[in-house]
């Protein structure tokens, strides 16, 4: 565990650096002095708006969404004993995506908080399906992954269909690789906090037993660990976190897949260490991916999902070859 | 295995680059053989294809608002059109052959057409799909004022009513000139549209709505921006860019029909955009998406007049 | 002791266990033998509470256990299931530590120094202390079994159930493992081992229970010619 704390320390430094990048770089150039004044809310009001209403919400959103996804991935992978576990891949964000599409098409006119709550509840439907299948004896990891992919593809199709019906932008091919942190106001970001809190609370309840789950259900039961209950709590937590993440940023894929593997290579195989490191690691990966998406081809932007896919897809192929 | 993977990856990236380089289309100028009213005639359409029309077409099917409106503007009529064509009002009662993105060749053939008018930029793939019908297919385009004029001429030639075509062109040009004459002062207008991912794009002068604005001498803060994002003529516009631009008036286009929210309302909540002086002062106007985006063609004159009216109505 | 009284279990119309009555004593190594399909694993699963007996009952130290949940029963019995795979990357000491950990432990649970000592004792008792920091998956078959035994010991339960744990070991490894089990049993554990190795059973077991066609054909001290008892009495 000591190594975990070292890694967390390093990540905190990276995060601070990332936040600075996020608020200082952009199409509008600010000098160091202007930046400092803007942070302190002094000087040019346009600079304040730039820093506090434009760049900061985006940075904070990336951090919070990243933590949600990293933890969700960690919980899914360990509780289903499946190295491909990822909230988007397993369809846990699917229900939320459908809600988002309904809202974007104007078919659901509701306030932000209601939208968030509905998104999380809808995601829990996908979570329930995965929990059901994961508890069945003799279901290979490959099959579970396929079930999850089917759920997520179904949800993406539904969401795409809803958007196509409402003709949101004339002639475009509606590809849902999306996910974006662009144009987020504080009111779009802050509602994630209570869900992050609930999700983390549930996660901590399950996290103590994650190591034991690896031994298989019969032995885990024999140790008194109630694997079915732990698994249910872990997957429910992933559903809450995954749903809240989609409600903010849409389908940002592969972060949940990537983070636990990265954490494992940094701190070893103790699930508790991996879990605790996933929180800042998910935040860091997503923050840097979003900054890359935003800045590399400035003033154009690449969808953040593209960057995470570039990082995560090769890993997915590697893991699938090795393990499945 | 690793080598194979790297080779495959490089090939993939290379093909992406090639596709990107080839996607610029050459400029085609259509021609029609000046005729003495007799058929057959040979015309060149906007895809550069030579098409032979053996006799005066009486059962014409159109697959795009540009085609529909150009045809009707020179006095022709159709026996079927796509679902997106809504002008002139007569066409709403016509049998439909699909939406502008998914045309049904079966529905077209059921109408036994003797001519099919399509759009060249988005429906070029229809040419091969319609070949089995053995019916002449002519592609039109309305990417510029010249295009529209040439399109009117072309269709006029095809249905043997050159006078109507000439008249239509003259009308159109007169109205545009009149509008330009009524322009007051140097105003700047930012035209915005949003996509499914909450990204907001600004129409550059090269786009259809941008060219309408250019015709009445409105300045465009998006001029000179690189073509970013998937839609040619539109540039991705971030909150930061909005924060530092100060157009006199903001036009918004919301292609999705109600109940989808209007972009003009969404802008009030979007950071950066809601700080523009024009937005704060309420100088945000919704444009009709059909007129200004989806039905490019002879109604450009209507669009010009409408935009001028809106510009003049707002108090600065 | 574990006292089994007329346990019966049927699944899908098939009778798997019929009227199983026997006693598994404390501080002794009891071997449960029988042909494949005789019902050995099913009996273990009934004892663990995973399966509910159709009729009959069993007692653990005079507590009526047949109605208890697997979680409650887990406080008395430790199981090493058949064919168990070691968790990837775990070292022997990490595995044994897992055995020691309390159920549903909090996220921040840590071993105290004293507990670490006790865990080490289990490891030493099973003769795997030289592999303490090595990964279980890298050890030989016999060494892995010992690591699992240490894991079971660390749970500090009175009874250990081992299902075909000797499967796949060579003769020497089997012998030394049997010896170890016998020693551990005599130190105060009631061990029930299912196995096919009749010679070693005859040599090392304190008690033998023969299961044949779901019935107890013989229970008592080891006798020669046990193989004759494997066939159902009616055959």
C-alpha cells in the first residue's frame, strides 16, 4: 500500500499541472500575470469569464467524470473477473445515453437534476442485466463481455435513432463515438457531485472484499464474504458512476478499461491499492485526454472519445489476446 | 506479430490521409446545347456527366429541395419528390420517394419517370443506383449564386422553356440587387448552428447561409477561420472564440424541429456565448432552417430579403 | 464432530445421496472414498450449505446445521474445492493472509504484527515458508496444495473439507501431503478428504467412509481391499 500512496502523490502533482494547463492554454492567450489576476477575480472581467466560466468547468468536469469512470472500471473488472470490464463497454452508460438523446431532441423537457437522476436510474437497468449474468455459474469472461457489448450497442442505436428522428443537424452521418467536454457550464457539471459521492460510498463498501472475490464464489462464500452481495454493490456503484459520467459528457469510452490496468502496472495486484489509485488516475487520464483533444489541432477540436479510443483500443486488443 | 500490427497501422493512417486529400471536388460548369426547341438534346450536368434527353420530360421526379425548387421556378412540375421538399406548397401533396438522405429507387420507379433531378454534392451515389431504371438523371447544385443561375438555365433548357429560366434569373438578380441597395451601414453577423454533440459551428462566407449574409454585405467574424469539423463551410466555434468576438447580431439555425430546443435559447446557457454583447442585448434571431440551410436554390432571393429584414428590425 | 443423520439429496429425479448417516470425528483425518459419481462432492456441498438436503439433517458440534445459511456454516467449515486455481500474481503469504481476514472486512483493514506472526505460523506448519514471497501459480503442484492448506488453516476453523486435493500429484507428493494432513488433524482439526488413492488411505487415514451409489457402504478404520466396497451393495 505504501507504493499506492507514492503513486497517488505523483498523480496529485500531475493533476495540478493538468489543471494549470487547462486554465491557461486556449485560443485566447493570457499572460501569466493576466492568468493570476483572472484566477483571483481581479482585472479584466472577460478574463474571469474565460477562466472561471469557460475553462474551469471543463477541467472540473474532466476530473470528476474521469474519477467516476476509473473507479467504475476497477469495480467492474474485479467483481466480474473480466479484464475487459468498462462501464461503456458493458452497457452501463447506455441508459444514460438514451436519456441524453431524448433531452437533446427536446422529447424530454426536464431540469438538469432530473436529467441526471433519470440518467443514473436508466444506467442501473444495464447494471442489473450485467449483475444477473455475472452471477451465473460457468459464464466465461468472453460471453459476459459480449452481453455487455450487445447492451451498449443497443442503447447507442436507440440514442442514434432518437437523434436521427429529430434531425439535430441536417446532413450528417450520426456516429456516436462522441463524448465531449465542450461548452459545459457549471450547472451541467455540479450535479455529478452527489452521484459521485453515492457511487464512491458504495464502492468503499465493496472494495474491502474485492481481493477475496478473485478466489471464486465458493471459496469467497466460505470466507464469509458474500460474493453475490459484494458483486451487486460493486456493479450498482459502477452503474451510478457510469450513468453520472454519461450525463455530463456523453459516451467517453475506454477510460474505465484503461485505468485499472494502468493502476495494476503501477501498484501491483492488491485490489484495494488499485481501487484507491483509480480515483486520481481516472481523473488524470481523462483530464489530459481532454486537453489533448482540445489543444492539439487548435482551434479545431477532436472528440475526446477519439483520444481515449486511440489509447484504449490497442490495450483492449492486447488484453483480449492474452486472456480470452 | 508486432511488425504486422505496425504495418497495418501505417497503412490505415496513410489511407486516411489519401482520402482526406481527395475529398476536394473539382468545379464543374454545366452546359446545354443551344437548341431550336427540338429534342433530343445533350446536356452536361453539375457532375460533369453528359446526359441525353430524347424528348420533353413530362414525368419528372426530384430527390432534393434544390432540384424541386429549381424545377418549379422555371415553371416545371414534378410527379414525385423527396420528403424534405416543402416548397412550393403544391409539392407537399406529391407522392414521396424517401427523405433526401435515403431515397427509395423502388418508389421512384413506381412513378415511371422520364427524368430524375438529383443534387450533386450529397446524392452523387444515386447515379449508379438509378442506372437500372434507364431514365436520364441530371444532377444540380446550389453552392453559389452562379450555380443557382446555371441550374435554372439547365433545367429551362431541359423542359424547353428557356424564357422562363431567363426570367427567373433576372427576377432573382433584381431582387438581390434591390436588397443590396437597401443595406444600411457595416454590420457584422455571426451565424451559428449546433450538432448532436453540443458543438457549435459558425457559418463561414463559403457556406450557403454565409453567402446569403455576404450578399447583403454583412461582416462575418468566422471569415478566414479554417474549415474545422465535419461540415464544409462551417468552422467549429468555441466559447473562447465567442467571448472575444463581438458581432452586432447573432443568427441561429436549429435544424431539428420542435420539440428540440432552439439554439437561440441554448446560447443563453452556454458559457462564452452568453457573454457576447449581442446575446446579452437580445439581438439573437432564429433563421428558418429550410430557407437558410436545407433548401439551397432559387429561393436565395427570399433568404436575402428575409435576412435583410431581420437585420433592419433589430435595434442596436 | 460432524454428525450426519440420514441425509438424502435428489436432483432432477435422480437420487444422488440416500440416507447418509455417519460421523466425522474431531482431531482425525477421515477419508471419503467412492467411485466417480458416487456423490462425494455433492455431500460436501450439502455440508457447506450450498445445497439443501431433501431429507435428513446434520450437526456441527451439536448445533443443528442443516438449516443454516452457507455464511453461518462458513464459520465452522473451511473448504478447498476441487481443481481450485490460485489467484494470479498472489504470493503465498498474501493468499494465506486472505484466509486470515475477517469476513466483510472494512476497506482499511490491516494485519496487526501479532496476526502477521500467526499467519507465518500457518505457512511454516505447512512447510512452505521458503516460498512465502513467491507467487502461488509458480509453485509445483504439491507446493501449491500446501499453500492452500495453509490458507485453510489460517481461517482458524475446526473442520477442513478437501475435495480431491491430491488429484494430479505424483506418489511422493501425495505421501508427504497425506502425512502433513495427518499431523494437522492430530493437532486438533477434523479433516474430511475425498480421494481415490486407496493405498494411501489404508496407510494414513484415521477413519474411512465409503460412498457407493449415494449410500454409505462402510465407515470405520481403514481395512484392506477397500476397492471391493466401491461397487453398490446390490451389484
